[in-house]
C-alpha cells in the first residue's frame, strides 16, 4: 500500500510528501499522539518513546501516507501501522546502503537480531521493541516478519528482471510479504485466502507503478527494474532509457507498463471490501491515490525518464476529504460509507 507500505523498494518520494506537509491532522480523531497511544493501550514510558520515535521517522519519509493514516484510521491501530512500517523501512535501508559486501554483512547482522528478538521476545533495539509489543497484539506478525526477511535477503544482489515471470517472482517473494506486514493489520479475520489474493493484485500494480514512476531515480542508481523482454518487445535499449530518449518505443514501453499497473490496481480494489469496515476508508483512499499517480505518470509520458510524476494536490486532497467523510459516517452510524 502506498502502500504507507509502499514499502518493497518504496522510496520516500520527497516531492509527494511536500504536497501533503501543510495538511493538519484530523482534530476529531484523537487530537494528540498521546491519546493515540492511550487508545492502543501503550502505557509504558519507554515503549511510548519508541513508538513516538518511529512515528517521527515515518512522518518524515512518507508524509503523505502518514497523514492518511492519522486522518482515516482508528487510533488503536495507528501505532501498530507505524511500528511495522518503521521496521520495513529500517530493513530496506540496511539492504540499500553501502557496497554489496557491506550490505550482505549488515543484512546478516540485522536478520540475526530480528530472529533473536522473535525467539526471546526481547530486544534493546528501538525499532524492534515496538514491533515486539505490536506482536503481542497481533501474534501472526512473527511469521510474516520471517517471510519478509527471507524475501528481503534475495533482493541484495538485484540484477534486473530478464522476463515478466522474474518480476512476478519478485512480487511473490519480496513485495507481497512486505506489504502484508501492514495490510495484515486490516484483515477482518475471514476469507484469508481472498484477502491475500486481493493484496497480491494491489501490490503487483503498486510495485509496477513504483518501478515505472521511479525509473529515472533507479537508473541513476544503476538499477533497471523493467523486464528485459518488455524492452525488447518495444525495441528499446537500456541506453534509450538512461539517456531519456523520447522515441515511439520508449513511449509505448512506459504506456504499456502503466496500463498493466492500472489494471492490477483496479483488480485490487476488491481489497477495500475485504477489510474491516473501520479500516475501509483508508484502504479506499490509498487505492485512489495510487490510481491518481498512474494518471499523472501517463500524462508525463517519456518525461518520466527525467523524474517522477505525482498527483495534483487538489485531486489528492479531494481523495482524503472523501475518506474523512466516510470515516466520520462510520464512527457515527457503523455504515461503510460507500
């Protein structure tokens, strides 16, 4: 989920976060962060400090998603969304920073620390302490963390996708487990297979959108994240992309990838209907924001090879406003607000 989870190679998108920075938090929703912690039953001073530290981190690197969380989710779930997102972001940072040998070593050290924390239920790490507490409320997270770590290790020596099947394997092994760390918090406990399938559709579209929208940044970092077979089908070379050539082939390549992302995001809209009603406005807004990003990227066309697209501020604020109306309606009447 933009994913606040957009996490799996999800970037901070500083340009997008600027668009949402001025938006105030919803006063009716708990008014203060301390009230949010109270509503989640988090009273230990050290834990409150840990959750607050992670909250600041998430608000800084994914401001737009953080604002949506504060506006549209009930207070008791917010700290747990923050804890899982911060854990995912920290893991991604460990995998990303430094030369490959350093990243491999750091990944092993971090993986050992996480697994030790899972086994003992104890940790001195400020990212793991709140995660461990969240696991006492959501015990299923332990298995999800293990799945995520196993997939994250496979991303260390990423060398691109030879074919579409390789991208799909990446979604299954890495992107979906990362997404489920947060999305699982919204599962109502029924139709688990259907819920995971809807999550799979959503993250397939969301991850592909990220790869297309962030193609300039990824290429600058030495990563080509579009399948080689897709480039070949449109007679496009890596140099065409790196040099931002505006050709019929590059335009068709980006257009086709965005069309596939949009189709998967639309297929994933059923996810909202499978979530608990109190979480539904957030999921609906998240999907709507992704679709707005698809539209913005499609309008930008081959200019994506020079920088990412973002939805307009008015359109994004309208999405959040609709979500806020639904949230208030649910809190008053218990209806879904559709």
